[in-house]
């Protein structure tokens, strides 16, 4: 996944940890589950 967005695996891991801590996603058995799509979408608006 890191390669898809052109970042290092370490940076992706850090981002996913922050998103999980903020309640935006959950990680389970190698999958990323978006639990707050509206909040995530708002955070991605430029």
C-alpha cells in the first residue's frame, strides 16, 4: 500500500496508527476498515 501512495512503509504505518488512534479506521487481520468515512473524507479535503 505504501508503494501505491509513494511513501515509505514506516511512514504509512505511522499514518495508519494515528488514524486508528483518532477513531477513523480499525486494522484487523491485515485489513483496514474505515469506521468514520465522513470524518476521514473531511480530513482529506484540500
